[in-house]
C-alpha cells in the first residue's frame, strides 16, 4: 500500500473508558512494511543503508525504576488525601511509570511520522543532486535515468586516454568491459530508505554523486594487460665504451611499468568522473646494469687507458699505449655487471707491429717439379703468439698497477704438412695429352705463360679443377700478349690469344684420366690440329674447362711447351681405365668463299668444312664399366673471305 496502516483493536483488547488512565501496552510496537530495493554499486563504494541506531520502529525494552511497578503489573488502588500525597515523603509513590509510558508513545508517533516522511520522498531524487555535472535533483526516477543517459551516454562511448609516465594510450570502454549504468545510479538515490541522511538530503539538498559503473572483470584485466605492454618504458642499461682513447659511460636509467593489479581501481573510479587522461599507477623497472655497476666498469676503463702496457716477448719489450689497448677492449654484460673483454688478435697484431721480425711464418708443404718430376718441399713450422694468452696477459696488466707482462711464443704448424701431401699418392703420370703449335710466335708465348701457371696446381680428391682459375687474370700485366682468337664466330685478336689450345690439351688430359666432365665446349669451327669433337675453348666470364677429381688420390697438373707441341700431364695414382671412339664425320657442309667490303674487312682463307661427330668414352674401374658417355657436336663450315664486294657492301 506504500504507507503504514493505523493500529486496530484486537479481540483481547478493550477500549478504556474515558477519563481512565490507559495502562502500558506490553506488546511490541507496530513495524510498518518496508519497500524492497536494490542498491547496486560497481566501481564506487557505499555503506549499506538500513535502520539507524535507535530506530523508533524497533521494540524498546522498558526497565522499571526502583520502587516503581513494572509496566503490565496490577495498578495499586489510589489513596485518599491530597493529590500530591503520593509524591511526598520517603514512601511516596513515583510518577515515573506514567512518564515513561507517555514518552514511549511519543516515540512511536515520531517514528511513524519519520517513516511516513521517508515514503513521501522515496520516488524522487534528492534536491540539488548532480552526477558528473548532470543535474537530476528533484526528478522522478525515470526522468533522472533519461537525463543521465542523455548527458553521460556520449561521454561513456568515447575512448579513455590513459597515461603512465610520459607514455599514453587509449582504451575503448566497451572493449575494456566498462559500461555506465544510469538506472543503478538513480536507484541508489531513490526508493524507500530509513537512512536519516537520505531524508536530510531531501530537506536541504544533496551533493555530487559518483556514477555506477558495470565492470566485466576478465575483460578489463585483459584490456589493461594489453595497454600496460604498450605503456611500458624499457630501462636503459649502463654502458662503458672508449672514444678517442678516453673512457665514456652511458648512465643507467630505470624503466616504468603499469601496476596492473592497481590500475583497474583507478580506471573504474576515474572513468567519467575525472577530466583529462587517467594516470595509471606505475612502478620502477630496474635495468640489468644499474648505475653502481656502470660506475665500477667506468673506473676499470679509466684504469685501462691510464698508461701504456709493456710486453716482454722474444727478447723485445714493446709498449702498447692506452688507446691501443682500448681499441682491443669491449665491456660486455655478465651477471649484472660490465666486464672488460680483450681481443687477442688485435693485441697480437699491435705487438708484432712494434717489434722486429718477431714471428716466422710456417712454410706450407707444396709440390715443385725437379728434373720433370714432382717433389715435396717446405712444410716447416713457424712461430706465433697465442691470441687467447695475449688477451689474458695484457688484460691483467692493463687492470693492474705494474702494467707489465711477459709472453711466450708458440710453434705454428703449416696448413699443409709434408705428410698430408705424401698421403695423396701423387707418384705417377696417369694421363697426358699434347697438341701441335702453330707458326705464330706470340701465340706460343701465351701458351708458355699458361703452362707455367697451370703447372703445380693440385686438385685434391673431390675438388673441381678450373682452367680459368689457373690462368687468370688473362691480362698483359700477368704476362700475356695479344694474338689471334675467334670471338662470336669472327677471327680477330685479343690478349691471351691461343689459350684455347691450352683448353683443348687440358680437356683431353682430364678426359683420359677418367675424371668427371663438369664443363667444356668445342669451337664453332674445327681446327685440324685438334681431335674432331674432342676439343674445347675458353672465354672469360662465359666458357671454362672444368673436371672433378672423383678418385681417392690427388691430381697434380703439369704443363710445358717443347718439341713444337703443348703438353699437359696429370700426376696421381692410376685409378681408371679409359677407352674412347667416335662416330666419324657426318652431314658434311663444304666451305665457300664469301665476298665482303668495308674498312674492317680482312681477307681470310677458307678453313675446314662443317660436319657433325659424336665421341664416346667408356671408363672402367677394376674391369667394371662405371661411366658410359657420348659427346655429340656439330661444326660450322669455316668459309673464306675475299674483300672485293661492291661498295654497297652486298655479298657476292
């Protein structure tokens, strides 16, 4: 019904006669019904509202004063005499029971009035109430909800700017699990309540009230974890380096990170209420190398460059200046500290530069030809300094007070020992080939130079021989001359002319040794000094002669010019047996004479006819056929040229 009802007459009660004094009623006073309400606050903290202490609607125990009958006891008959006789003298009866009874009745009446007043204002918001600046005082609940949704709704949809130190970011309220609850905010301000504060607010006006925020905790935690990562400021480790021979330090700096477990309260309580960005709580993140470790390393760096380090080695005593030691020193992180590390290679070079003939280089064993046969020479060890030992000794001296150290030289073995070469089995000629020279002396000079460069080339098991690598660079500076070549099918001159004969001769040596053919290409025209179809040419950057030593033995190349021929031999241990044959010339195309003109035209006699031919190679190992190969090729006819064509350049 909304309001307390009046007390009725019960069957066991009678209405007292007029003029008689009502006796105290022993039953509990009437409790009016209370309207149920829900006060939901998420993100703001409110004390639960209920009956205040001393609520007149609660039953009050009545205690009798000394000498006074307790309420509900039989009344004593009135005495005769003066009306004040009962209150005079030591034995006079007391009026306190009556006063207490009337007082209790007054309290009940006051409580009823208090409850009624609360009911009268329960459906309105207290006067002068605002929520984040939105005035809703005196409004009925539905109107207040509408006003809040209109006033705060747009703001509740805006991104939330958050900061942590100098960094900032934004959060979408919905993605962060935050929502403004206008109904819950108004519900906390209306509805029946026995709180005196509520009634007081209605009488004199309320103040600013925080909004109620609905929070999905798991969503908020996930969103905060993500934004915390973007707001994290990494700490700066201290460093120590050298610049121009001086020690230089970079100070250590703490970083910052968001205290995620506290940030949720700041975000929920500040959202919609505070203007501007919300400052999230942060804590310092210490660097791995703090300032104390940096200062300690800087002191060591200053010690390193403070004076030279004297090194005694091999009867000499060079000094390494501080800046030279600094060039070989770096400070690296190790267990929260900066430790100096010294580069032994750099320090060794610095020592050698400041001494005279301190070290001797080892002499690698290698093959040389003596009396036409290969012999092993060299293989003697040298002396050197061990870089690791140098780093340790010089580093200790640079950090010490005496700044001096002694070093011992150690033996350095050659990369190739005599024993290693002996085990390759280079003992006999396993293949050789020769081709006749022409009458061109310059061309022959190029072949002599090429033979010198090829001789002594060692092809170890599994390695691939490249003729261009052995001959290069093919330049005048490397001993070559200009002579006749064939370029793009045209006879002309070029540096190194005639080396195609080295290509043919070397190819055949590898061919009859049984090695794998990796790369070769015959000439466009056939020259009768070469075996048809079993020859090769080279061209820097385009054509090479390559074969792979697929035997367990080393292959040592030897070449020379004698008896009007170019020779190439391969020394090793006999491994394969090779048999070869060819198909004979087929599809012969005779040469003709071509008539030309022009300033660049040169007469050229006709060469050989064009034809096709196929060469066959069968390679046996211990009598078993292991390679069965064919090499087809077609030559162009080498036409003669006569420079007598008409002036227009047409061919006859």
